[in-house]
C-alpha cells in the first residue's frame, strides 16, 4: 500500500481543465458525478501497479512438479501436519517496491482417486487445513516468514515484494521509457504453503486436492 | 442546450471511471497439488502361542524350529495388499520364573511367508526391509527359538515377544 495524497490532482485535473462547461447546472452535475466516481477511499492511494502493463509479476515453484505431499499415512492416524520448515515453496518475482495481493485458496478436502463426492462424513475424503506464510526480505528463509491470515481455507496477504522495514515508502516506480528494463528493479518474495490433514477411518488409497494461488499488484 | 450539457457531463463521468477498471488484471495464477497416500492400519493377529512343552530332566536346550515345529507360534500380519513393510524384532528376551527368581534368556527365530505355508517359510533376520503383503494384504509369521536350560531352576517361565512392523 503506497499513500501519495498530493498526486490525486494528477488524475482529476485533466477532466476539469479540458471539460467544456455549457451551463452552471451542467458544471455542478459534472462535479457531483466526478465526486461520486472517485470515492474518498480511493483518493488516498495511487496503485502504481496499475499504471503500466510492463510491471509484470510471475509466480513459480522452487521445486517444480512436486506436490505438497503428506506421504504415506495410516488409517485413523489423526492429525498429520507439514510444518513451515517443510512447506511447498513458491517464488513471486516482481517490482520490488510494489505491493502484491496474494490469495491462496485450498480445497477443504483431499479426495480419494479424485472422487469429489464428499460431504465431510464420507470415508473417501480427508479434511485439509491450509496454512501459508511469506518471506519478503530477499531470501528464501522460513525464519523470516510472516504468517498469513487464513479464513475458510483461504489465505490472504498484501505485502511489498521487498520489505521496506521501518523505512518510509519508496519513490514512485521508474517511468516506462524506451529501453526500460523492469528486471533491474525486480526482486523475489517467497510463499510458503503447508497445513495439516486429519486422517480418520477413511478408505485406503491415493488422495489429492488442489491449491490455487493468485498474485496481482495492488 | 441543457440536455447536451447533461450528456457531456455523463460522458465525462464515464471517461473518468473507465480507465481505472480497464487497467486492472495484471495478476498471475498458479496451482499446486496436495496429496497423501493412505494405507490400511497393520494388524497382528496371534493365531497360536509358542509352546515349549515339558523339558525333560537333563535336557540342555529347548529348540522350537519356526519352519517345521508344530510348537511354533503363529501370527498373521494384515495390511495394505502388495504394500512393502519392514519387520523388526528383539532377538533376545528374558523369560522370568513365575514362582521364583529364576530367569532364562530366550533367543527368538522368526520365519515368514506370503503364503500360509510354514514349511516353505524363510527365516527372517532381525531387520528385514524387503517384505511385502500378498495380494490379500496378509503375511504369515511363525515364531520359534531356543533356550539354554543348563543352569535353569525347575519351574514355570514366561516372557513376551516384541515384533514391530512398519510400512516403508
């Protein structure tokens, strides 16, 4: 989140200066409509990520094609957890001074042989509880991880690609000019996905579920 | 003129709001799989306990051959069909005299087979790692061993046997 209050004039000014006022009532209506169009909540913030299509963000797996695997479990084993240290690691690469919004959405159950007919009491599904964290200090280090809030198996967080620490917000992004290389301003943040299963009296076999990660600039 | 003015106002309003929406959507998605393999819990069923019988006076040793003795203990392990497992056991256990302070050291010998056939079973070492349940999820175990009676006080002795089975 970057606050840049005085830049608000930049957005409004062209419409006021270039608008043709044909009558006082028309002018007032224009002003009212503009005020409605820009609610106070938006007026305190400029989302720099929206101002250039060149600000790309990518997400990739540290160990591609590797599941968040709980391995072999025994019927009625109970709670089985994968800890943060053993989590599935994803890398988010983007402009280091921009904020990203990250949403991690997991299935509530792992399903036996992809049979999704599960009502929570069936013997062919295992409840899954999602946990997630991120590290944005430039290194893949779980000791620096910040836990994400999780509600109904959806973890969400907003953070800069590179943590600012106690420093004030950085300058606006480098303008998009010919020869501009956004990679020079990129950094990698790390996303850790883990969680737990509660294995009850379920059928033996292979269980799986899906976790979707969405990343976008604020 | 006024209608024209309102129209201009409406157009300006629309122009003012469209760009913000249009520039959204620079996000990316990824998907990962979460998986687990659940196996049936292993059960060990004791079908028959090992029988020593009565040692005769002057008898130096009792030996229960797990492959061919009818006195061998008999157990069935039940688990996931075709699953590999490892089997560990403590080869030496102390038998204590029920009425008295005497004790004997029993050295176990274990034989196993994926078929229910003691005669074709094979001796299992202390730590076996390449054993597999059969296609019905069963593995058959016979328990024998030997005990030295040379310094044993007369009486009844008892002890237990610990066997550990884990999926690999």
